[in-house]
């Protein structure tokens, strides 16, 4: 399931940037945040699957 979600986000990322004609530093920063969040998804999913009941840190991530 996580792989499908990451693949969908990655495809949408490419579709959005096909239409970008120019960019600035703010767009690049937001793009890196978006890509880091995509890379973080498997870690967060694994953390939720192995959680201890009532673990607030796991739910916050």
C-alpha cells in the first residue's frame, strides 16, 4: 500500500512540474519539503505498524 501511495505522489509531482516554466528559491524549497515527505512515508507507516498502544510520538509522526 505504501509503495502505491509513493508512486502516485511521484507521478503527480512529475505532472505538476511538466507545466512549470520558471522557478525561484521558494518553489525549490517547497519541492524539497514535498520530496522529503514522500521519502519519509515508509518510515512513518512502519512506525505505525509496530506501535505500542498509546504511543503519542508514533501518532504525531
